[in-house]
């Protein structure tokens, strides 16, 4: 399993990327609004120039046309440069309304000499403002900004300003990241407090009012954790109480059955073959009930060691359990293969009997047609069942929700194995399970 990603790191990376995108977008917008702003300022200045000329022209028609470093003046449409009339329609221009456009200028236009091919491909910005005079003529004011002049006009010291802009941009990103880090630090304090409180929550803390974590959402999460832990502990206490009571209550009828079986053996020591087999089965079933009752009582008490540790022949125990559960294979086309080598372990006989019995019973019960292999060596038992029946385990079977190999028996196997420290592994396959139990 790969390393889990950090939520904090993920959010910081996302916010960092978002900040970088914002800086880039606003950098582009600054360039756009710089051009628009220059056009608005120039247009207003041109309007004032045209209005001043109009007043002077009304008094004296010989007033010279306004000129400037970039400003050119024309009277009427036919006097406009051909390239300009080709790009726009002067008749559509409204009085006193400036028109801003970016187009490639012809060579040697607007004072640009010896223009190269790359310069010719670049677009220049021009502003044209029409102004109607009192005698019906129309004045056209034209300003042209070459690409290099746009940057010089807006930023006279562009090289230095670029370094300043880059520094400011990096500084802005750093400030945002530091602000996000500070915010997460402030939020992490109550979250760490919540984690420590939930980790050290014992039975006494469960009944006490939860501490105030200063945030409504975290307080709600703490309430949910406290309620969940309380409900879980109540359920566990009910379960342990039931197991203890049930185990104690079952002891009496089991003792009565054992005593009556012993009494029958004394009264009739010699039985017919047809009577001896049922009595032996009843005796073994009562013995298993007693072991199961002791195991449940032991699990409910959470004792460190199960009483009655013996030196048990694992291979012989497996043979006995196979004989006891052989009836589950009656009428089934199941090939049983055994590889049992002498091996001995110091374990509680009752626990070993319950665990191995449940595993063998589970394999016999849920294999309709196929093969079962059981091997024992070096204090290790491996049980593998393969069901080839069309109604058996298939790839489409939901092993988590079906009863195949997942019942009280295997749950008890898992609990006892954990309590005893045995290595228990249950690996499902397309048509069965492979179980490994190492004492």
C-alpha cells in the first residue's frame, strides 16, 4: 500500500497553484488594461485638442492643423492615408468618439525607417478621432504607437520594472503561502487537541462532558466521536454480559448431559454396534459444547492465557476432526487429499479443537464438488478447498455478503487466534479458500 497523501499538503499545493494562476491572469489583464488606459487618456487629450482647434478654426479658417510627435491631422476623408481608409470606414465614425485599433502598419509609416520583416509583422496601435467643424468639414486626428513605443510610453524603465514585477509576483506568492500556512497552523491546534482527546478517551472520559474546541464543526465532530465510542462500549458490555451469562447458564445442562452419559456407560457398558455410534457422537458433541462454552467465557473475560495448555499432536487432532466431520462429505463428489506429518504444539486442547474443527467443518460444508487438501507440518496446518460446482463460489460471488466461509465459526476462529497469538490467514480465491493456521 502506497504512502497516504497529506490533506494539508494537498490543500497548500492547490492554493499555491491557484495563486500562481491568479498572478498570471492579472499580469495579462494588466497588459490589456494598460493598452486600454493609454487609449482612453490619449483619446480624451485628442478630444480637447480637436475642440480647441474647432474654436480657433471657427474664428480663422487659416488656423494650422494640430500636429505633434505622434499626432497627425487630416481634413475630410479623402485626405486620410490609403492604408487607413482600407482598414476602417471613416464614414461610420461618430463625432467626438475615438476609435482604437491594432493593425500592422506599412513600412516607413509613422516615422519608422528601415523596418525589418519581423517589425512589419508586428501590430501597432492607432487612435483616430473625428470632429465635425462648423463649415461641414470633418477633422480627423490620428495618433500612432509602435509596439516598442507602447512599452516605452507605459514603462520608461522597462528592464528595471520587469525585475521589480517579478520580485513582487514571487513575493506575493510567498506571502499567500505563508498566510495559508499560518491559517492551517491555527486550525491544526484544535484538531491535534481533538486527536489527543479521542486517543486517550477512557471509560471515565466517556461519561465526562467533552472539552470545548472553540469551533462549532470540531465540537460537532467530537460529539459524534464520543457518542460512537459510548454506543460501542455499551454494545460490548452487553455482549460480554450475554456471553458470561450464557456460558454460565449452559454449564448446568452440559454437566447434566455429561453425568447422564457417564451413568449410561456404567449401566450399559456393552452396547450393540448400532447403539454405540450414536452414544459416542452425543458424547463428543457434549464435550465440544463444554469446550465452546469455556472458550466463549474466556473470550468475554479477555484473559491473557487460556487454561489447560497441553502438548497436542496436531496431526492426530486433525485426523480426529476429519472423522467427526466426514458425514458432511456424504453424497458429494469431493476428492479429499491429506498430507499429515507428525507435529506437536503446546496449546490449549479446547481452543485448538474449536479452531481446527471450525476450519475443517467450513471446508467440508461449503465444498459441493471439487477438491480439499489438508496438510500439517511444523506446527502449521493448511486447508485449501476448491469448489468446481456451478452453484459454488465463482468470480461473481460477493464473498463479503455471502455465507461462504464467513459465519460465527470463522469469526470465533479469528478471535481465538488473535487472543492466543496464532498466525491465522484466510485467502479467498475464485472457487474457494486457502486457510493457514500456525501455532
